[in-house]
C-alpha cells in the first residue's frame, strides 16, 4: 500500500469521528435544545458506520483464497451488521447504545482475531482501528452516561 493511501485512510478515519464527537457534545451540552435529537443522530450514525465496517470485512475476505476462517468471518460480520440494524429499531436509546458499543467491540475482535490471520500484511491498519475503536467506544460510554 502506498503512503498516499495510508494518509487518506488515516484522514478519513479521523473525519469519521467528527459526527460522533459533535452529537456527543450536542447531547451533553444540549446546544439549542437539541440534546435528545443528538442522541438519535448518534445512534443512527453509529449503526451506519458499524454496518460499513461489517461490510468491509466481506471485501477483505472475498479478496483472499477461500479459507474456513473466512466463513466464520462472514457469518460474524453479518451478525454484527444485523445487531446494528436492531440498534436502530430499539426504541430505548440506552439499549441501542449498549448494543452498538458491543458491536464495535465485536467487529474489532473479529478483525484482530480472525482477519489478521487471513491478511497478515496490514501493518498500520490494526493500530489505526484500535485507536479509532477506542475513541468510538469512549464516545458511546459518554452517551450512556447521564448529562452533566
């Protein structure tokens, strides 16, 4: 992978945090009285990104020669994507946030535990995913915490 691709991936990953951060700040500081709307925006964006990460695993698995581990990855990523969808359907924001938080932990575990065995050549990506996942999980925990 070229350095320009790595730079773009890092920038896009960082920019992807902005909606999480903006909705968390809006929720806690209730900017313009939109605190609970910000919570809904956070849940919707979180479900979309979690589904995207699940789908990205498909692309990486399909690109490799067939392995039994690939089958487990595809099934696991589908389960995470379905849980993200369920997070949108649940009418209790705290339950949605908790389900989505578990989804991010699960998708990271799938990537680190299984995907790394299939594609060991990705030197910078697991570190980037660890940082991004840690920040996203922290923001989920802040959304679960009652407002100040």
